[in-house]
């Protein structure tokens, strides 16, 4: 996963204004200093405790999602991959004054999206990892197969029949920025 995320951010360097629409004003100082220098992928020195997910939902997060969160600080990963809409994967950035463990509770992050998905879908089967840029439908990681699906916009809590990628790594690798 490390190389996959690094490759994605290498692709974004060809577009110097790729993250200009992002608001980084409330990001903690050490991360913000790097972002101000144009570095959008910052190696983590600590890890987020993801046991809160296991305690709440009864199973451990898949390694791909754990790595996505714990390898680097980074803004959202976004682009197109086998969909008509842009895909946005949640950011991993710490706000000023927060701990590294707080990031999973932010709006549009792991726990907040899981709580919303749980109200309409099967959280034991699918973990929300992002959303579709236009419709706001969920991008979902299937726990059993590791395939990535998008929410069926016609039926709440259901997913489309075919996956858009066979893994989170494949999704990010194939993302067109």
C-alpha cells in the first residue's frame, strides 16, 4: 500500500494546483508546514489506534484500510476509476489540537461514515471508505472479498452489482487524477 499511495501523489505533482480547493487552515502545524511547502504526503511518526472500530463493529479493519490510515498524513485521494463520477477517499489529516486517534471521528472519516452506513447498509459486509463526488453515494470496501463497490443510488443500503476495483490498492493505482 505504501508504494500505491506514493505513486498516486507522484501523479498529482503534474497538476500543481491539484489541492488548491482544499481548506488546510485547521490542520495541525507540523503537517500544515509541509503542505505549505507543497508536500501533500507526509510519513507518519505515530499510528492511529483503530481498535475503536473493532470494539464498535466486532471485527478488525482490513490491512489495506489500516495502512491507508497509518502510513501517511495526506489529503483525500480523488479521481476517476470505472465510474462516471469522481471518487473521493477520506483524508487522513490531523486537526490542530487533536490527537492522532481523533482523525477517525471527523466528519466524512472512517467512524462517522460507518455510523451513517450502518443506518441503511450492512456494516459487517461493507466499510465506507469514501464517496462519489457528485451524488454523494458511498464508495464501499467489501470485507469478505476486498472488492470495492459503489452504493446503488436507486436502493438505499445496497451496492451496485459489479465492483469498480478488486482491492483498495487497485482502486488507487487505477485512479485517474
